[in-house]
């Protein structure tokens, strides 16, 4: 964790089963279902994509309920620190977990994150498939 205080925020059905038994508390990781309670103290908000194609298992009551409780929009962002860093690995479900306004706000580094993520994955795959760089060949 490198000194970070980490809080997982999600609907109970989307947190890993038995997360409290995994020892996350021993690692200093907290869990909560209430985004609004932790947002004012957050330095970084790292959102993940809701996989709508997997919602046939009824892991959330409804898309509308998810947006109301966990979707990040301008109203919710107003509760956060002005220097909040907003991250999302992509692809985003704009209007579900994040609004366009938040995704393109001053604190968003999503575009750079996605761009850098592609480059890093390409480099890792290159190395795993036996590729070499000049530095590694020496």
C-alpha cells in the first residue's frame, strides 16, 4: 500500500465474497457501501466499469439504483476535494458509473491512464512473447 489508506466502495453484492475474512483489515484496507461518506476525504477515486452484460445475475437491484448510490456525477463530485484525481481503466459506461462531465473534468486522468495502459500491456506482451529490447539484449 506504500502508506495509502485504501477503501473499497461498492454494493455488497459486488464486493468479493468474504472480503472481511480475507484479512484486508490487517492490510489497512477498509470496505464500505457508502461512497458519499468517504468521497470528501479521498485523494484518488478509481472507478471500475459495471459489466452490464453480466447483470442477468441480479448483482445490483437496478441500473437506476446503481447510478443513484454509486454513480459519479457533478453533484457527487462537488462533495469531493478540489484536487481529487479521477481514474478509470476504461472502457467507461458513460452515464452509469461516471458522467461525461466528470470523465472530462480537470481532475480526470482517464485519457492518459487508458493511453498508458495500452502501451504498458503491449510492452508486457512483447516481453512475454520473447521480444527483447536493446537494454535487455546487452
